[in-house]
């Protein structure tokens, strides 16, 4: 059953808004002066000079991991490109002379398409691609800037402690 | 005729049938590595073991003949255990480098492991190492660690290519496939060893690291490198040909294809004519057609006109070309160009290097048109020349004749001397982009399907002619291959007497249709 709500008619004082605006200004001014003078309980930070740390499982910009000899860990198996639901990974495979045989000649990620789902990381059999750089891809002015090359992705990469799958050490 | 029972189902087969063939006929799945229907039986992989009432131990079904009263069980625990054990042994020293293996995705060992073994390796010791990533021939890479020694490749070389160039070296677990010292595998069918290889031990240099197989799209088409017209599958990815594989066709090429046919697609990757040209300068397609229509009017009615047809054209394009030729002003003569005859053998490769010479002859005969040899036709210094196709021998003579002619029109997929010398050149499709039919030397009519779409304004010959005739003639000539096929083939009968037109272009099966 519907409940009848009593709606009193607003009088002139309420309709003029002035007392309520002053009441609001009082709250705002109190916060302003308290924060300005004491800087206690400030919840905002001064981005971009100051940044909140992302949680450890944050999926940000990709990085390509490296081997002990600083070469790229990726063996260009295309499993990340296969798993990618956004079709944002383009790899060109080439031949390397050592026992690892295959490596990516070019490795591009199109961040206009990427949805940061982490499927590539999940699919990688070599722990070669990770989304744990802790950075997000910064916006650019052109479409070309949004496609990161192998060198850009390797720049954030480090040594992986995982054992390389399928390759005899 | 022996009658046997497989899993309780009775089947009668011809004498000499293997059990595995009888199982295939019943649709019972038997895993196999070394058995191949086109090769002799080696029975060395032991993957196809089944239980028989005539033997206390499981028997290899690829080797055992079907005999009367035989009772075969393919799903008992004994068989399941045998398969699992066989796979465990095969995988004992396998490097499991699937991520970098070109076969991954179409590998029998991968598939059968998941279907019949699916357990981690219990092998705790170091694996045997064998030579990896060796080039053993101009087209073949060998990775002996992946090899399971099924010897299919050896049998392909011995029995199909008649070139015994591969053999096994060492014994036991260290066995691997190799060429003889100082030699390489270089026969014209060397890439077939990669097709039959059930694992990634033998892969092709051409496809190496190019694309993963699960990305590719297969288009069933026909090879245009010689007049046999092998059935092929064109694997493409992102509008590029990745590789060409043979397709089973018992009446044409069985399971095989030659290296030349598989690598021929590289010819059309570069130097493509990408826009219409007038006197060597690029022009818009519509402008070229309008200009050509005007130029055609200026040809005198008594002029000597030569139409050079290509034996690589589809029957449909040839039909449209001759139909337009019959409407041209002047005294029209027809000549057949095409590549020169070349290497032949008794296996697949034919001397005639054009896929549709027989079909062209059939179209000419149906339309009651005579063709003269190209050299004789050029001697008559024609005043207008129409050239279809881009693979003519005597190209320099053609160019000279075009220089002397008042009007020359070229329909070509390739940019080159012909396209530059012509008054008008129109970009057409490569053999991997056309739609239509080819008739091979042995009377088998097969469907050619487009695997690629050019990104520029290239059109099939029949489309150019259709656009031209709408400008030029009151009557429009059909420009659709399916429509042209019905018109062109209405008087041609298949072997069983039914007119081909009834089946339509889409009615041509994967093996083609044999003509009378």
C-alpha cells in the first residue's frame, strides 16, 4: 500500500536558498581552512607529482622479459596473439642462431585495441610477457604512439626467474 | 570376399584390405602415425594396435589383412593400455618444443597425446639429444629430436618421388632420419616429406616461422603450374598466402604436389599491375574504359586484329574474351600464348606449363573459332592486339608487335614490359584470386577458387570485358563466372552424359568432374 508523504509547502525563507547556501559555505570553508592550515586528514594527493601505488595485481602496460644474456625471452609462439580477444598483438617471427631457434623480429601491441585482460600473460608458456609493470600506458597524440614496439616493451622488462618451457637448458 | 567383425559390426571387404581400412570405412577411429593410404605399410609405430581373436597379443591393424571370421576389438582396456604405452615410449625423448614448432596445431602427436595418453612423463633422466634445425635440402628443415621414426618420409622419397634420398641412421632411441653424407634432399617432390611427417621433424623452409597453422584459412583450389592441375589448398592469413598444400584427389594427384607448384605463389607477390595504364601511365579504371571505347571506334573495319589468349585463363574468362572478340571491328584472328613446355616426369609434372590448354581448346571448339600459333599470327603485323594473361613466352616479340600496332590492349596481373608497352593495360587477378574452372590435360574439370582479394582495383578478365561491353555494345556479356559457366558448358557433357551446366559452378565437387 502506498504511503502518503506529507509535502509541506516551501516558505519564502526556503525558496530564497540563502540560509541553505550559507550553511553549505560554512561546511566548505571549515574543510578548506582546516586543510589549508593544518593539512590533517587530507584524502587527495597531488597527482601527477604524487601517485598512489597500484595494488600488486594491477594489470598495466605489458613488458617483455629477458634471458640471462639480455636477449628477449619470447620465442614467438603466437599463443598470446591467439589468446588475445582484442587481436592487438602482432608478431613477426625470425630465426636465431642459438639453440632457442625462434624469436620475435617485431612484437607490437596496439594499445588502442588492448583491453588489459591479461589473457596473453596467462597463455605465455615462457613467462615472456607480463602486465605487472605497474604503469598504465600513457595517452599519445597519434595512433602510431599508441602502438608499442618490442624495444619499448623490453625497456621495462627484467630477468624472469621462471624456467623457460620446452627449451633444454 | 572376407567378412569380419569389428567391435561387433559385421563388414565385408575386398580381399587384401587392411583392418585399418575396414575400420576407416566403418568410421571407427584408429590412431596412427606410420600408416598412410598413399604409401606402403611399415607397421613400425604400433599406434594402431587392436585386439584380434587370432592372436594372444594386440596386432597392428595397418598391417593385418582382413580375413574371414576375424573378430577385432578396438575399444578394450588392453587396446587402450597399449596405445597409452606406445605413446609414452614415443614421447620418451621428444623435446616438447611445441611453442616453436611449425607443426603445432596440426600435429598428430599432439592430437593423439591428448586423446590417448594425457599423462605427465615418468622419464626422470636426461633425454637423448639429436641434431636440431638443420637444413637438409633447399626446401626442407630437419629437427631430429621431434622425429618419431615412422619412416613415412623415406617411403615418400622411395615410392612416390622415386628418389631414395633419405634414410635412418643409428639404432634404438638414437635413430633419426638423415640424408646420405654429402648429399641433400632435392627431388621435385621434396616438400611432400613435410606433408606426411606426422610431427614437426621435417618442415619446409618456405613456411618456417611464417604463421601458426591455426591462423590460416584454407581455400580449395587448383595448382596452375602445369597441365595436371593438382588439387591444392591455399592457406592464407590476413590476405596473404602462407603456403600451398596438396589436397587429396584420387583422379589427379592422389596426395602429392610438386615443389614448383607450391612455391609458384611467390611470382605474384611482387610486380603486380596495381592500376589501369594508358601508354604506360597510370589512369583511373573508368577513364581507361571510356578512352578504350573511343579508341576502339577508330579501328578500321578491315584492320588485322589479333587476340592472344592465355592457356592460364579460366574457361569462363576465355568464353567472355572470344565472345567480345567476335564483336570487334576488323578481321579478328586468335592465337594461344602461354609459357613454353618444360620439365616433365612420370609422376605428376607435365611438360605443358599451362593449366587450362585443354579447356581453352574446348571453348574455341564450342564457339567454332580457330586459333593460330602465336609466332605465325605475329608475323602478319596486326594493327590491333589484345593480350590476355601475363605469362606468355615470346614476350619481346609481342612487345615489338605492339609497338607497330595502332592499338594494343593488355589484361595482365603483372606489371612489366607488356603492360608498359600497351596503349591500355588493365590489372587482372593472379591465379590465386580468380574464380572459375580449369580443364586439365586428362579431361578433369576442376573449380578454381579465389583465396585472396587484391587491395587495389584489380578485376577478373570477365569483369573488365563486361564493363567494356556495356560502354561499347548494345548487348551486355555476362561477367559473372557462375553465369558464364552455365552458358559456356551448356553443350559440354560430363562422363556420365549429364550436361555440366546442370551442376552449375558450385556443383563441381572437390575432386572435379571427368569430361567425355
